[in-house]
């Protein structure tokens, strides 16, 4: 573990199956029975498939553990009805508010257990925090208000549709999508077919004004400072108004840049990157963040 909470507690990781890169629930059950944890966490930063929350709860009940679902990445999809909800199953649900909920940088802890709620309230204040940021609280209220609107439901479903289109576009251009696709807003791209590292791809795509981050893939032979993959998502483009046609273009542009890097190494193809950069600008100008300004 590299963060402090990982150092304070004995965190035992579970993983995915090698054959299909989906969560290995047999491993989760085996580890739970072996280690008898007090808390089981269902959450990840780059898992593109739905979670079996009901099975996680059954495993937690078997070993007498609390179940916490961290839905930070997909909470906006849950709010919009585009992703299964963890609430019927988890004792506690946590989320950030600045990812698919597209609110301010902050977080929320949710539970229907009054005893736990009292402990959380005390732990947060005065235990861990002080001086609440009232402007952030107000921004959260705005974000939650937007999430209650009918158009937010359309936004959430469009995110998922666009992610599937982007993943398919990348596959058509010879890239591997971890687990074979996506059920949510993100995808993990295996760059092995292009012989490009995640670190190099992140920089090359950034030069072309396409933002992503290097990311390890399951059973990655490369260290986390290099990685064999990148992570991509669709919420920001969807918020601008991108639809399937635009994300097909985005997929083609990503593939162009990576193909240039396959042929020329980490420095890429400057001519290709310049051309893609111009097309990215044109695409964004057609979908301004603030229409009419």
C-alpha cells in the first residue's frame, strides 16, 4: 500500500480472473474465509464492468464483516439509473462528488445504520476535518439538484452508450479492451498490440490534446511507473454534447496517434499529432463548454 490508510490496516487485495479479466468472486470468498476481515470493500479505480453487490453481501454475511461499496467512479450512473445500485446490499456506501456526478471535489458517506452514522460524524468532525468549506457544500447541493433532473438520467445513459462506442472503435483499430468491453463510463486499453507503454502513450496523446492516464492492466508485466495500458472515460465529452459519432472520431484519433508511436517509438509522429490536435480543437469548438459565449 502507498497511502496511509493502507499502512494503518492489513489490507488484503482480491483480483480478476486471468481468462476474462472479470472479478474473481471465488477468490473473494476464499480470502474472506481465510482472513476473516472486519470490513470488505467493493470498489476500484479502473474496473469497467458491473459489480455483483448481492454476492459481495452474501460473502460479508458469511464471515460477519461489514460491506462498504465505494461507488466514487460510477455514482453519477447510479443516480441516473444507468448502473445497478449498491444501496440494497451495502452497509455503507461512499463516493466522491467530482467524477461522474460532476460536482465539486469532495465526498459523501452514506448509511442507514444510525449507530454507524454517529461514529462517522464524529470521525469526520472533529476527528479528521475542521472548518467546513461552505462554498463546496453549496456546490454539492447544486450537483445533487442536477442529478435529480430528468436530463441527468439521459446524461448517465449517454455516458454508457458513448463508452461502448469508444471501446468498439478502439477495438476496430486493433487495440485490446480489458475484459472485452465496458458496462460503465470507463475502459482500460491494453496497448500490447501497439508495443507502446502507458507512460509513453499518455504523453503522446497529451501532445495531440487527448487526455488520458497511464494505467496498469491485469497481470501487467510492466511496473506501475510504466504500465501496459491507459484508462479512458466518456463523462467529460458527454457533458459537452459528444454522441456516438463524435466518440467514433475520438477512437480513430487515439488509434492514429498510437500507430504513429508504434512506428516511430516514444517520440511518435509529429505530423500525425499535429493533425489530430487540429481536429480535436475543431471538435471541441463545435461543442463549447458554455454555448452562446
